[in-house]
């Protein structure tokens, strides 16, 4: 609203100034739409009104495709990348769209909050009858006192004074619910500037 008022009330703005304010207004509008969509998704998931059809999915392939989408961003930030994804298919009973969203959220968070550690990694591994996907970094991490609450709705560690680290507090809550909708679980382990790992664990389909 502040940007709208500035556009409406300030007749002395140059074209460059007006364009800058318009661009900021456009971005803020997109942020609000994204926030509303996250709220709607969370409400639908909580109300069991979010259709997630399950079928046999090669989780390592979904993970590989999602990581590739971030390749240019990781490269541009000069982050060292360590990817360990087996070539042989590892199947779970899941949903490709939901898995992509889970990995997208976790990778985005890792780059956004952990890039100061200079290292990012993804590991897909077998754990007895389960498949685990670890998404990790060596950044500032999450203090122990916050770790039990990080998946709560609207819980955020963001520094409100720093726009780079502002978030909705909904992404991890949605990630947890989507993981659980596929009978999986998600866990956090974090030692600041050593290693912060989000692990998604699913029952493996074996034929």
C-alpha cells in the first residue's frame, strides 16, 4: 500500500523513479500472492482436501531433476556442491509433484540460509527398508532451542531487518505435511557452521 500511495501522491517522480517503485510494487504483489497460496495449500492439506495420488516413483530421479534446476544458482553463488545420488532406481510409494515441492523447498532454504558456509550437498541413501534423502549445508544452521519448533506453522528465525532472510514461516510446515502424506518423516540435525541436515525418510518399495 505504501508503494501505491507513493505512486498516486507523488507527481514529481521521474520516469526512472516511477519505474523503480512500480517494479517493487510488482514484486511485493507476487510475494503476497505466494503467501496466500501457501496458506491455501496448508489449509487444504490439514483438511485432507489436497489430492495427492500415490504411485511407484523413483525418488532418486525426482531428486536429481530438482537439483539440476538449481545448478545455475549454485554456480553463480560460488557454492561448492557435493551430490551423491545412486544410479539404480530407488522406488517409493509417492507423488512426483509433492516430492519435487519438498526438495525444492529444502534446497531453496539451504541456499538461502546456508550459503555462507560455502558448501551444499544432497545425498540419497538406502537405510535398511527405507530410502533417505539428506539435503545439507555448512552454514549458520539452526540453534538447538529452535529445532523442535522449526516445522510449526508461522514459526520463523528470520531477521526482520534483513529482506534477504525474510520468509513466511510456512514452507517447512508444508514440507512436513507433504512428507507425512506419503507416509514419510522429516528430521533436522544442525550444528552451526559444521553441518545442517534435513533428512526425508520414506519406506522403500522392493520387488
